C-alpha cells in the first residue's frame, strides 16, 4: 500500500467523512460537551483515545471473534477502554472529569466508535485501523473544538477561559445552554451543506447508528441458537 | 410521595433528557418524522428505561458495590441493557404478538440509545433509592415522549413550509429543535414552585 493511500485514510475522517459535520453521527456528546472550548477538546481527545485503542484491538482480533457474536464483543472491548479513560481522567484531570460527567461513560454508545469498528477495523490491517482511528478521532475533536470555541466566544465572551471581548458586547448566555447547541450545530451543518453543495447525501436515518440494527440481529441469533430454534432471521440487514 | 412526583416532573419537563441534556438525540431526530412512529419509539424507550433500571439498580447496589468493583459499571450496564432488550423482544414475539407488531421494530434501535444507559447511570450517580430511580426512569421516558410528539408535529408543519435552499434537511431540523428547547427552558423553576 502506497504512502498516498495511507494519507488518504488519515485525512478521510478529518474532512471528507467528518463524523459529526458530514455524516451527522455522534451528535449527543457533540451537542452536550461543546459548551466551552476546553470541554470540547477534552471530550474529543477522550473519544479519540478510545477510538484508536478499540480500532487497534478489534482489528487484531478480527480473525478470532466469531462473526455472530462480534457486536457484543466490540461493545465489551470499547467499554473496557472507556473505563480506562474514566480512571485516567479521575486521576489526572478531575475538573474535566467533573464537567464532562455522565458523558464519559456514554462514550460507549457513541455511534462513531462502534461504526468504525464495524465498517473499518473489522476489515482492515492493524496499522490502517490505527490511522483511521486517529483520523476519525481528530475529525471529531476538531469539530467539537470549533463548536466549543464558537459557543464559548459568543456565549461567555471567553476563549479557553480567558476573557477576550472585554465588555465589547454582552455575551449571549443562551448559546452555552441547550438551545444554543442545537442552533450553532444547525448553522454549522448549513455551512457544510453550502461547501459540499449537497454532494454528500445526508439524511437522518431511522437507525441513527449503523451498529444498532446489527446488535439486535446478532443478539437474537445468539438467543435463538441457544434455545435450539432453527429459525434464523438475524442478519437480515 | 412529594419527592417522587418532584423527581418525575423535573426530569419530564424541566431537565428534559432530549431538549436539555442532549441524551437520545439520534432517535429524536431520526424517528420524529411521523407521529405514530414517534409515539411507538417513545413507548418502547420508556418501557426499556424502567426495565433497565429494575435490573441495573439492584446489580449496582447488591453486587458491584459490596464487592467494590463499581468501576465495572459501564461494561456491566451496557451488556445488561443489550441482553435485556433482546430478551424483551423474544418474549413479546412469543407471547404478545400484537404488541410486538407495534413496538418490535423499535426495540433493536434502543440498545445503543444513550438515553437508556444515561438514565441508569444517572440513577446511581444521584444516589437515588430504588423507588426514586424507577420514578426518574419513568419520568425520563415520558419526557422523551413529550419531546418526540411535539417535534413530530413541528416537522409535519415544516414539510409544507418554504425553507431557504441552504437550510433544507438537517440544518432547519436542528434550528426547530433549538426553538423547542428554548420553549422548554420556560419551565425552569416550575417544580420548585409546586413542591418548594
């Protein structure tokens, strides 16, 4: 594989398939933790660490994990790394851990991670999967950081906690609250629409996440295999 | 009794899971196009939330805490929820085919819905008792239902509206959600007013 295609794996997640701004997945943590630049950065980096580690491990184990139970296996691996990140944050960044709160354990159900495990890491080599994890993680982190900077600047008049506007205008506090999250995200997706000129076909899918249907069908396959039933309707998707 | 009602009302309208805490945004944006699917999804979510709490709260308090392995919370909870959803699906399919027809298609979507894992973790973090946890979960589910039903109505109106080209699709949906979220902010302080 040439170095050119390695580079394209890396940049794919940052620009062309940016998980939040272009593919619109992983929206919950994106909206909730982008109240300030530092929160966004912390969440983005935590997710990136989990994504890289889980991508590497899943790609290493791709020939060992049986196909029918792969999704529960992936979830267990991801949950393990989330627990590690949770410990690290508690030990070294307690303030960040406190402000991110419940969204740290919720990294487990972030569609981006399970989606990349299913779509990329389970089919590609360890090195490529690591690169993909770095690219996707950077894309998510950059998007979160941008959104955090915008919301913090207009909502609180600060940048990374430093006051920058110095009473030039009174900050619109609502932008750091829930409605502002939806609104700024709407504007950002409109800008992305304009740039890509609608080339990327984006629509909210009913599933929300690529992995969700799969989990259901895999689990029912297990249950049916266990109950001795011969009917297999799992894997219809 | 008052504290149960207060917890339920708070999570239903004041700190609504979707509109104030950003939990469960995927189904909120994805399944809210039609009213009947919005209602079906919300009822399934409420059902799974209460059921998941029924199982995860005792696991945390009776197994993880005494053994001092509460750091396994994330791993255990997500696997329990995934298994539980499957179990419910199988039971419904076998014994209540009519209900399965209604809710069945939504159940697999719920496993990785962050609102379900969120509510179970929230119950533990807030140190709720078993009864309070159940109220919290039920209230969160009903709050989800309220948000979904209102938003399905909004999106129905939006279909016939004249929207600027650049905002069509996702951007205008998010902006409508922002306005809905503003209106829910008006409820802040209501519960303290009633029970305080």
